[in-house]
């Protein structure tokens, strides 16, 4: 049974092949990360326009946005690196 699962790349739960499940998870991660980025970007723009910005708060916004952009770059690069095989 285990050898059949490995040969056919079927998941034990029977809900699809392993590559199909990987694509679903990757899609969910990408959507979640893009939503998080959009929320942080929107909140930082709103805070900049309507709130009083201090150098400390400006640095916090820079750190949050640069970290999220870095994570998005790593995830996208890893995803396309996996698909080139």
C-alpha cells in the first residue's frame, strides 16, 4: 500500500495527488501574504495621511513593509524555482 501511494503520488486521505495539494497550499499562502501586505500598506498610508507621524513610527512602517516585501520575494522565488524542474 505504501509503495502504491509513493508510485502514484496519492495522498493517504485520497483528496488528490501530492502536487495538487502542494499547489493549493502555495496558493493559500500567496493569497494570505498578499492580503497581509495590502492591510499593512493600507494602514500605513492611512496612518501617514490622517495621523501624526513620528520618526519612530516611520521606522516601524519601513521595517514592516521591507520585511513583508522580502518574504514575498523569497516565497515567489522559491515557488518559481520549484516549477523549473
